[in-house]
């Protein structure tokens, strides 16, 4: 066949399967090997604890505390052989302009650090299981992370190191073939409050009119009345604009809907409102729609279940996408609750106070629950930035914000990752925000 014998073709296929020896195959090792070799590099591999089987392999590397012989060897830290969560010694150092830790004491290692333990530590959000200081909303803050403290929060460090590792492997084993990917963009929108003035009910509408009257803010009063009389468009009604962007840039688009009504930190429309439900059905026709679990549901499992059921009932389908309101995320409870309610893919993984890569990656990956020491079926999509992070938390000027977003885009493109933005419908009701958003899209595409 094409000049090759069956034996030659079979031998070629065997060479393409990378055999990895490790003294003990743990769930942590299985997980991270799949992330690195299957998800990132597209390499077929097999793990073995047998030195005999390892020695028979044509294409092989070892991952162990000590090398077996003269094979391609990667030194192994203890992290992936442990079953609990404990304080780890993290001593970041610069290597080829990138931060590394879990440094190897053995010079024979092809890498001077344990890339698998580093990747696992960052992807599992290991540090968020350890004691830490939270903000007023009970969130782990970006400024508390090792990525922020050591200056790599705005770099997809895991992806960078995996690509460098692939280059070393390719040099050592020229027969290896890696899967090539292309940069992607996912546009996501949180609908905290579908409309500013419309469909609020009589009491909320009257209250909204009287408050600016008492403050003599006549401009707002006139605007409210104009919207209520359908003379002017509601300032939060940016859905046609978003749809136009989706058509222009061929964006993969997700809407996350707050479906809880009004609360202390939840100001959504009444879930029973007919116009609100009509809007949701319209959005669901062309884009993906998921749940935006309310602030209140973060501490109330029954409320979370109720919100998901309610949105499911309106859209007549299972709700499998989510992103927490306020980016509320506590490891592992938030994700355990989502899994229990049928969520398959979550987009919460980002910081409210900092733009960048919370898990040091710009690729989706499965959530590994350190409390059970098991991989879960929940896929996490890392958020790159939220517009309100730039405006309200980082206090950046328009020029500074645009520069940062472009830098993040360059970082994602450099590793052929996925750039995920978060905007709110109310923000895109402002002309200056529309201009900023389109500048970022033009830069990416």
C-alpha cells in the first residue's frame, strides 16, 4: 500500500505511540498526562508501571524520581503521588524568561522542573484549597494568587511550557507528530438585568421614577418615560447590536441569564415576566444560553436547583452551561453543586479584580476535584477578561484597558488558545463601550 508493507506501516504506527513509565500510576498522573498529551498535543500515549514493558517500547520517556537508564527522563516531584492537599514549597524562578517551580535536582532530566506537577498545581487551583484571605463577597482574589505575585497572571503559563516541552520532545523524537490548533474567540454575555426601565412591574417602575424626581434629575426621568412609552430604546437593550457583532465576526456566542428576580445582589427581572421569557427564547434561537446562578444561590443549593429548573422550563431544554453571578467560585463546592444539577460546561473561571488567566491556561479542561482526588466530567472554560474588571476594579483608562486586552490577545494567539471575553448587556448600551469592544474584536480578527 503506497509503497509500504503492512509490517512497515504497523511499525510506524507503534512508533507513534509514546510509552511513559512512572513507578506509580495515580489519578493525578492520569489526569495531567491526558491534559498535556491528548488535549494539548494530540499525542497517542500509554502509561506503564512495568520497567520490562517500558524497555520493549520504541518511543518512550520516563517520569520518575530517578531515571531508569539513558532514556528521555523527566524528574518527578512528590505532588502527583500524594492524595491530600498540603502546603507546598513554591520557589518560582525564571527559566528562558518564564516562571518555573518544582525544580529538578537531577541534571539528567530533559526539563529542569517537573512540568506535570506545575501544570497540575495551577490547573487544579491547588492554592485555592489552602487557607487564604477572601474579599467581601467571599471570593479568592487574583491579587492573592501566586500568578499575580510572581508576574505571570497575564500569561497562559501552562500552555507556554507545554509548547516548549513539545519542541524538546520533537527534537529528541523526530517521529512524533503534534496536533496543530488555531486561535479561537468566544464571546460571552452576562444578563444580570435584561432591561433598565422596562418590565419592572408597577411598584419598581414607580419607585424608579420617584427617586430621580426627588433628586431633581430630570434627564433620567425623561429618559425613563420615553422608554416606557416606546419612544426610546431601553439603555440595556443591546441584543440587536450583539447579534450584529456575532454575524460580522462569526463569533461563538453564549448568554448567561440571571433567573432569580430581585435580591440584595441580584437585580434581575421577575422570572415570570412574559416579555423577559420571550427575550430568552429569542436569544436561544441563535446562540447558546446558560444559567447565571444568582448571588443568593451560591449559599442555597435548593435555590440553585430552582433557577436551573426555571430556565430549563422556559427554554424547554436541559441547561448545561453556567457562569456564576459576581464570578462567585469556591473550590470545590461551587463546581460540585453545578455537577449535581446537570451542568456540563462552566465559564466562571476568572477573577473579578484582575484580568488574566486564573488557571494559567487559555484552553478548556476538565475540573479535577482535589477533595475527592478525582477527575470530573465538568469542563471549565477559562475567562480571559471581564469589561467591569478593567473599569471598576483595575481602574484602567480606556487606552490602558485596550493595551492590556491586546496583550492578552497576543498571549492567547502565541499558544493557539481560546480567548474568552465577558461583557454585560447594560455596558454595551453605552457608545464608548461599543467602540472599545469593537476595537478589541478588530484587533483579534
